[in-house]
């Protein structure tokens, strides 16, 4: 997840995590994209109603389907079915105070809970030297090695990425030399590690890092990694913050060990209620999952809500569960589309992030995680929750156990 600007992931379309204010640039972008939000919400409801049994591909002609579903990527995808993100950890820039602590015992607990992999967001770009070498500091390798080795020690597959690379999002072309240099060094460092370690190229490319611009950059980066890691599993995300809709523009080389990852935080007003860093549209709290509520929710007039939020709340208050925007219909149709896309193009899919902020009541949170897990299970999609022990947490560090209902929600027992 990208903390400061994620409101744009849903309101056009984003998903914030860290409790600090948005930058003024993000506010301006949010306001400029707000009209697009109405279109995105409408499109999401349309997508939920789509019949994907006769899926028609819309990717550019250069996207060639891989006919076999028995590739190395499909075999590797079986290692990444039930995961947890170590969010607010190694991606946090040096000197900032919102980093959580992850100990060796956390990996023991993650495995004991039933997870089979961890996704480790890493802010490598904060530890590079000057151009043209962009030499990575030994410090960041030491920290990532701790996570990787403890995961593997506990029989967990592990996925490491580049997270929060703002320069890539602002100017992908000029940031590509640094991007390639970082991955060249990561690949060399980990070339002898087990196959259960995978690389994810870039978390949630957005802004100027459109899917169309990232396609050739991904191709270059995959080729660079293949020089030292010919068999390493590689994950990629579409642009627009890893949004499912971005799949339609993705063009990948015919590499048979690439998995595609997408993110989904719908229904956003439920999952991000009370997240003050997410902008004005998430100020309403007390939203349950699933809707409708026993007593209609009446937001305070002082919140001065945008009309699309008011309309969503009206539907939440009045529609039965099978039509309610705060229910599984918010994501079931999207996951069916993901499955159809994956089957057509022969590319395994991973749902790299989903989750709910802890401001929501815990019973509703557990209901949401259960429904999302079941929807992924129905479509045979591996997933990773955001997150293990931060603002969207599964694990209660103080009590040394999962938050109420969370284990049953994700593992059915």
C-alpha cells in the first residue's frame, strides 16, 4: 500500500494506510479527480453484474495468451495462497515514526496461524547512492535478509517488492535507470535463495506510471532479473494503484514464470471508515458489513459529504443485503472478472492486498474478511491481507493472539 496518496485509488482510485495528513499535492489531485469517482463507482457496479462466462479480451494485441496452465508460474502460485503483508515496516522512510516492529517470533506466529506466505513491502529507493550506480546500502539488505530468512525458516514463501517509489510514479522514464539498478542488485543478492522467494517489481504504480508506460519498463526489468535469476518467480501489478480495471491495458512478455497481482479495498467506505488520512469521503463511521444496518445511519450535517457519498449511504441504509453496497457484491463481480482474465491469458493471479481499517467494529471486520476470503476461494485466487500488525491488523500484539473472529474468518476454523 501507498500510504499518503492512496485515497486516489478509490476516489479515483486509492487506498491509504498511514495516519498522517495527505500532502497538498495529493489534495489537489483528489479534487481534480473527484468527478471520476462517480464513474468508477458506477463501473464497479456494472462489473459486478457482468456475465464473464463469455469473456472477451480487451488487452492490446501485443498481449499474447500463454496456452498452458501448467507453467512454472502456476506451480509457484500454489505457494502464495494465504498471505499476510508486513505493512508499515520496511517500506517506511528512515526517520519517520510510523514503522511497526516485526520480530522473529512474528514469523513463527504467522506460520502457526495458517498463512503460507508473507509479502514484505520494502522502500529500497531510500537507501541508494548517487547515479549512475545507485548502490544500495548494506543496511537495507541486512533488514530484508532478516525478514526473508525468518520467513523461509518457518516454511513461509516470501514476496519482496519496491514500495513507495514516488519518483517512478512521477516520472517513470527518468526513474527507470534507478529502478533497473535496484532490481539488478536485489537479483544478484538473492540469486542463490530458494525458489520460494519471489520478486514483485513495483507496488501500485499510479499517477504518471500508467500501465501503458510500465509495460516496457516491466519487460526491461524482467529481462534484467533473468540474467541472474532465470527461474525466479516475478510478480507485476497494473497501473492505477494495482486496480483490477488496469488489467485490460497490461502487456507482458511471454515469460512463463510471471504472476499478476491486483489490489482491492471495496467496499471502500466500509474498509476505510474513519481513516482521516484518506480524505473527506471516509469521515463517516459506524458502517457495518454487511448492510443494511438495523438502524439507518445518519451522518452529521457538519461533515458536508459529497453527493456520491450521500447516495452510497442511502443505498447502504435501504437496500437488502444481496443488493447492498456494503456487502460481498462490492467485490464478487470484480474477482470473477479477474478469474476470467487470468484463465484467458494463462497468467496466474494474486490478490496482493485487501483489508479493513480497525475503526470498523470488529464483528463487521471479521464478516468482511470471511466474505472476501470465500470469494477468493470460489475463484481459486491466492490472497494476502493488509496487514499483519499495523493499522489494518490481524494480530493483537498486546494479547498475543488474533483479533476476535479473524482466525475463523480467514481459515474457517
